[in-house]
């Protein structure tokens, strides 16, 4: 029931947005962003960032997307936006294989189509606004860990599915970072928890039991963070074992405050949303991306790789007990 | 003669285009074993199923104690004192004898609304029943899966007795049994009738029928074509009724 | 196949020996295995699986199955989590778990029993429905860092004994009594053996099956409360593998996959063996990737042995036996 009303509200909002579009067709340029699904804190944060950029840069920002992460619905929404003559549409792609025809259709209508947050590399999209590189994420979590436990320590890893390529890439870069910069750091082989907090807690508990000299545990999949943190609390090892992981402030907040987690690493989706709208404006205006530049309204530079067409937000963000309350995703 | 336990009057049953039974009149007496004979599809199973409440007749009446009765379900028939022991017995091999005998109507006493089993009482009762049947099973706690075919028949009969059945219908009870087991079951059937219950025995086995039955009814093509006291007939005559070779049958079938 | 002792038969003895052998082996392989902290962690990690497994024992016993029980637990966990978030008294929130579970169990049971759909098919369908339900309830996010009220309540327990212990013990006792001392036991086993025969015998098949699903649901809901108390978290993927783990433990414990034979003690030992193996293997340096392989092989071995024994003992079963044989409710 709740869902139906939500859906209704949404369609009304969408209708309002599109009709507004028709009446104000003369003035501002329009940049749209289509998330993977609406109503979740992560994309809400991107929306907030996008709105801030739109106000700052003087464009209209349209935010609409599927309610259930359905790729077909997402494609249809993108198609509709293209037909309505929005100037630029960015998509956090759900199904990379099916977006190419829509890119073609957009070009025919002189609509710029690009990707943010999740890419479709061979689709002909104008640019991919990326949150962070796998390498950056891998390096950051190790560097932050070493800051807290020193370069001579034993660290455990609890990952999600063994088949998840992004998680495995992050682990790969963690291992590479350790090999290059911290040869004395002992990174244990990753254990795979699948998706449940129960299994992550079980594995974290077992890793701590098997390694009494353990100094830290990294929860690689965000779904493993609560389990790892809870295991540290249950074992009474808060402060003795440093917990961390790639998880959002909302997921980690309680554990950052309890001390079970010292920090978490991710990016700031609000900044990503801001950069997305800025990139859309840049493309509409026909201005090129430079290798390094600081967009108007941002506090740090972003980089652009012309070869891959990736506009990178920059270093991942580090969330701690001190700054976690500034974020709500 | 005493009044019958049940009178079937002009019973007929039609399944779509198939006339499975037509115009069957049959009286069933307590203390008597009535054997139903007939070829496959002759209508004896259909007749038995009408008595056991599995089928409703299309025409005719069942009369008990002078009043017509209708059985809408096997439960109705059971409530009227009719127990049917099917060929496949409907026993749970994984349960004990006592559990099988009382399955679905366990003795319980309620504590705070929870029905607790009265194990001892049920065991005692089953022991009595098995002794009455002279079944040579000492322990009612034995799982039925470990019993022989004849012993299982005894359990099924115990179940019928426990229902205070006045009519026990047995469908091919000796079909899968060895010779010694068959003797035992025939003795059980005799014992049931001698204890004042009515027994209907559906069988193909002429030898069994002539050993235990008091009365024999032969079905053919949905009709009861013969009904004889055992002493008045012999296996050859009965076979000729079943196959249709008997002159009376021929005469009857010529008419219709 | 039949148990010479009333509640502790051959399978149970085998499992107990296997558990002890595992403890012995891992104590040799890892210096960190045999100590109070680790062993109590193993027990802690077994609570949800024990409760769900005991419920699944009834379902398999009656000839049913519920592969949706894990995600259904997710829904019950959301109810508990949301109440905690709303600041409701933790006792109330904790009791909401079994209450929600009971309702979901009744819903699952209704689909299976009154829809006349085979349990495996119906619950596979419901798995998708409940999964979507979790998705809709959580809106793509998950409940994290829930208030510690319920956690404290469960941890402190009664007179210092964590609440999980009496809960599992009472559950076991209640199910034991229900199976051995009330008509529910013989009815459940008769239906599991043959639904048609049970119906002919006048057993109320629908009622018994519904009851099994409702009890299983309530236990799953209780597990949800423990899950929320322990992990203070309800993730989108909650309970994904729980049903299969529970089925594995129950079958390992000697309950028949096709119904008609149950062992509550077997289920408890089956759960403990699975958890001991998972813990011990990791402590012995075997990567967690291999854990499902080991438990899978274990299950295949046990079922293989059982199949072989079944063929052998069929002959002995047909021969009349004297003496006292226990019924197949090995509690």
C-alpha cells in the first residue's frame, strides 16, 4: 500500500517535472540524471549534490528513475527523457549491454547521453563520471589502516561474494599496495561471506580466533561491514582490533561511534551528483574537459582521462566518528 | 430370520455414460460373512464404495434399522458403524501398531487445552484387541513396517474393531499373502462374524470364499445375478455365474 | 534405520561421534580452536540455524519443505528492527519477531495447503515474493546500527545465562512433547509417510500441515529476533542461504527428506556439526571458499550411506521382529 502511494507520488512528480519542462522550454538548459533506483539514501545524496550544482550553474536538474532497479524500466525512462528533448541525460547504468541503441537515438535527437556512478564503456556515451578508481579505493583503505596500526601488523579481510569483480579488484589493489609500500604488513587471505551479516560476523569471529595477534579487519563488501563490526564488539576487541570497510556512513555510523570501526572508505555521492550536473553543463556548452581541473563550486580538482573518457571525482572519502554525521547516505 | 443390518434396495450407480451398477438388492446380516464375487468391472467394488461412503448412489436406497440413510463421506459411513479395510490397508508403516489403531481418533486428556495422548490406555486397548483376534503380536509398540502381511491385516482389523464397527468390509484381504498368512486372515474374518459383526469379503479367490463365507453374491455387468447360501452351491456353479456360462445368466442377459 | 534407543538412535550417535571427532581433529590442527571463547562463538553462531532447523524438522517430517524460510526471516527481522528504531520497548520488539514469523508462516502454509501446490514449488515462488517484500520494505537501503536494547536483553539473559540457551532448550522440549505426547506427532508422521493414507484414516491433514508451518514460522521469527539482537542489522540479502543450510542440517540429523521420520536431537547435532566444521576449517587455515564444499560432501556421504543402508535394511524390515523397537520419533 505504502509502495503504491509512493509510486503514485512519483508519477505525479515526474509529470510535474516534465510538464514544467514544456512550459519553460525557452530559458535554462536541462540536465537529467537517472539513478539505478530512487528512494535510497545513496542516490538521494547524488540528487542533493546535483540540485546544488544546478542552482550554482544555472541549469534545470531533472531526477527520475526506476523504483525497483529494473533495467527495462530504466531504459524506458531514459528513452522518455530523450524524446522530451532534455539537453543532457546521465545514467547510472543497470544493464551496460542494452544502453547503446538509446545512445544512438539520443545522438539523432541532439541529446547528450553520458554515464555516472556505473558505466557502459562501449556504448558510445559522451563521458563517464566516475566516483573513484579501484586502485584509489584499495590504496586508501590500506594507507588509513597503516596510520592506525603501523606498518608491521596482521590484517584480515572479509569479502562478499567470491565472484564479485569489483570487490576482487579492490582486494587486488590492497594486496599490491601492501607489496609496494608496506612489505611488513601481513594481509591475510580474504574470506568470502556472501551477502549476510551473520556469515560475515561468523568469519570475522573465526579470523580473530585464529589470529590472536590480529590488528585489523577490512570488510570489503558493504554488506559485510555490520557483521565485522558486530563481531569485534561481541569479542570485546573494540580498540584492539581496528575495523573498517567500504561502507556508507549510514551503514557504519553506529559502529564508528562505538569504536568498533575506526574509519570507512567510500566516496561522497553528493559530490558525484554535483560533478555529474557540472559535466552535463560542460558538455552542453561544448567546453572540453582538461586533464586536471577544479569545477566551479568544488573544493578539489578532478581528473579527466581522454583515452578512456573517464572524468574522475578524485580520492575516495574517509569517514570517521568525527565527520560521519555530516553525511546522510 | 433376523432383520438385516443394512438393506440395499434397487441401488444403481452411473458414471457419465457408464452404468456401473443397476438395480442391486442385497441384505447384509450381522454375524454373517457375505462374499462378493465377480469379474473385474462387474460392479462389486462400486457397490462396496457406496456402502463405505466413497460414492453416492445414483438411484436406490440404503436402509438401516428400517430407515433410509445417506453417506456423504467415508466419515458418515464410519459413524454408522461401517469400517472399510482397503486392499492397500491405509496403514502407516512408520508408526507403531497402537498409533495406527488409534490414528485420527487418539485417546487424549486435555491439560490447559492441550490434548495429551493417553499412551497407557491406548496400549492396553490395542493389547486387548490383538488378544481377541488371537493375532500373536505381543507388543503394540512395534512399528507396522516390521510386521508381516497377515499381521498388518490384523492391525487393520483391530482398527476397525476399535471403531466399534458393526460391518467390516474387506477388499481382497488375502491377495498378497502366503498360504499360512492367508489361513490366519481367514480365521480372523470368521472370528469377526462369530463375534456378531457383519463382514463383507470382496475376493477373487474361490477357495477362500468357500472356506469362510456364509453367503455368496455374484456380480456381473453391474447387476447382482446370483445370491446363494454357501451350502446351496459349489465353486463350479459360482464360476459359471461369474463367466456368464450359467443358463440362468444367459436367460437374464437375453431378456435385457 | 530404526533407533534402538528412544530418542538417541544410530544417526544421533554417529553425529555425536562426528562432532567429537571434529573437536578433537581441530584441537590438534589449530591451537586456537579448543577454548571457551571460540567454542562459545560457535554456539552463538548456531542460534538462528538451530531455531530455523527445528522448525524445518517439522516441515520435512510432514512431507513439506520451506525454501523461503530464510528470506521470510528477513521480513520478520525488518519488523523487529523497525520497532527498535521507533524506540519501542525491546521486550515488545523481541516478541514481535515470533509474532510476525507466525503470521508469515501461516501465509506460507496457506499457499501450500489450501493452494494445493507442492511445497517446494510454492515456497520457491514465495522466496521471490518475500525477497521483493524485503526490497520494498527497505527501499534498497538496509537497517544498520539498530539500538542496543534488544542486544543487551538477549546478552544479559536470565541470571547471566544468555537468552538463546533457554530459548533453544524450551523450543526443543516443547517440540518433543508435541511430537511424543500429543496426537500432533503421529498425525505429522502419518502424513509425512503418506498423505492419502493419513486422510483415509481420518487425520486432519490440512490442520496438521498448517500447524507445522505456523510453528516453523514462529520459530523462524524468534530466530529473526536473535538475528537483529546479535547483528543489529537487517541487510537486503538477509537469510539468503539460511533455508538451504537448515535443510542440510536437518537431513544430516536423520530427518527424512521425504517425510515420515523426524529427529530433533539429530537436527541440533547436525547444526552443531555444520558450525563446528565451518569454524574449525577456517581456524585450520582452510579458506572459507571450501566450507560449502566440505559440508556438501558431508551431506552427500551421509545420504549415500543412508541409501545403501536403506536397501540393505529393507529385507530386515520385512521380516517380523520381536522385542521392543522404538518408534521413529527420535527426539
